[in-house]
């Protein structure tokens, strides 16, 4: 799936440190505002313990996890929508993303000065929100001018579009993101081509010090209160600590490090799974002696569409899908046992694939 999740935030929040923990693409980390002049792109493996559980019942030569594409977008600043700092170039990169991870600095560090002079994650959030909304207002007003000309000729569709844009403009003028506005299907169509920045789903990441990795701190509580009415998630990550974990090559060393800190897994693993979910993605599996693979699909995809993710020929010649549920397979222990227990299902073209389904596609070209 060619969907992208962008990491955004004020400069010097620890975005790139977190990106490097997630991705095999290592970007330069600096202590200077606007030290990074380009967007970094990384393909990130989605941690999924189910793959290794499946291998216990079906020995295989290779395990292939699902992946998600993450963009590390250089830090924005007050005035970015007018070209300040790295400005418009990176707002365009945000436009191309399908969802956003907004990193907020929730730690003190005298060696890493904040570009606004003090640590205040709620203020930082509001700065970024405002810059995105300003850019959206420009896009909305530009389209309004175009539709006004069409409406003067009596174009009913243009008139309806203008009404929708007036509603969105008023919402932006109240300093509210487009994603928090209830829009009808027709209104959504009006703005579909604008790729509005503040319409994208957001996950907030509070980057904290090591001592706050489990319980958070006062900064985190302020963020939690600020987003209370938003339909957005929040994750706490100690970026500097995660960087130390990522440098440990031995799984045993990583496990011991985490246990000492009272953690079950790296926080970045939770973040990757949350990003995957934010993009409205889910996983199905193919299981065999040569390969156990996690495949990425959008939630709501049918069996033929899922088959097409494997290969276009499978969708074109789709006959049926043979399906086992992940839980049934590892509980009963084999395909034969699933068949004996009536847990082996034959599904047609209208079947909507569920997360964790194990699929075998029958097709004919």
C-alpha cells in the first residue's frame, strides 16, 4: 500500500531521533533549529508477534513483516506558512501524507535550546495547527474564487460547493482543524482535490525524558487536556532512551534493558503499530513452508482486492478465498484441524477481509 505517515513538529522536538529508531534509514540529528533541510523517507517494518506464533505451527524458510512508509519532515516554525524557516517546501511534503505523527517536546534540556525560548508543548501544538490552518485557508479561498465565477453562470454544483467551502472557512477562522468538522459525503467531495493539511488524522507523540517514559509528566498532562475533545491518540516515548535501545544489536540485551526500565517492548514499536492503524490499515497473512508473510490492506477491502495486493492476476482471475482465522489456527494447530473443527471457510467476492485472516486464494486466468 503506497500510503505515507509524516512526522511533524516544531524544530528540536526529537522528531528525527524518533524517526531513526523506527526506520533503517538513518537521518542526521542536529542541535540546531532548521539543521535538516530535507525530508527523510523510511520504510518501516510493522512489529507483529503473530508472525512468530504462526511459525510455531508452520515451520518456514522466511518471515516477511508488513511495512509502512514514514516521512521525517524537517521542523516547522511560527510563520512557516509564509515561508519562514524551511517553510512552504515542507508544508507541501505534509500535503502528500495520508496521516500525521505530531511530535511534541515534553522534556527539559539546557543543551538543546527551544526555538520559542521555553518548553511548552501545548503552545507548540497551537503554532503548528495555526500554520496548517493558514495554508488551508489559502487553498479554500482560492477554490472559492474559482467557484464564484462558475456560480454566476447558474452552475448549481458550483453554488453547492461554495456553501460547503463557506462552512469550512468559518471553521478555520475559529482556529479549528478541518478534521474536527462534520462534513457530508458531498461536502467531502468538494475539498477532496485540496488535500487540506488540517484534515489529516493525527497521532500526538509526547517525547519525554527517561524518568517519564512510563508514567509521563506534567507536560504530558497538559497535552492530554489540550486534545481532550479531539478524536486523536496520544503516545508517550522517551526518544533519547529509544535511540539507546535501537543501538543494541542483541535481542537479549534489548530485553534486559527494557526489563530494567519496567517496559515490555520499545515504545517505538507501539508507535509504528499506531501509525499503521492511523492510516486505516490492517494485516492478513499467507502461510507456507517457504514464507509466512504479512500483507497490508486498507480496512474494508474485499477478498478479491486483498488478492490483488499479492498480485494483480489473483484479483483478475479470483474464484474464491480459503480462510482461517489467526486465533483458530494457533489454537487448533493446523489447517487440517481447522477443517475438522469447521473453522476453514470458503468465501466469495463479497467477503470483507478481517485483520489476522489467513488467506489462500484460488484463481484462474
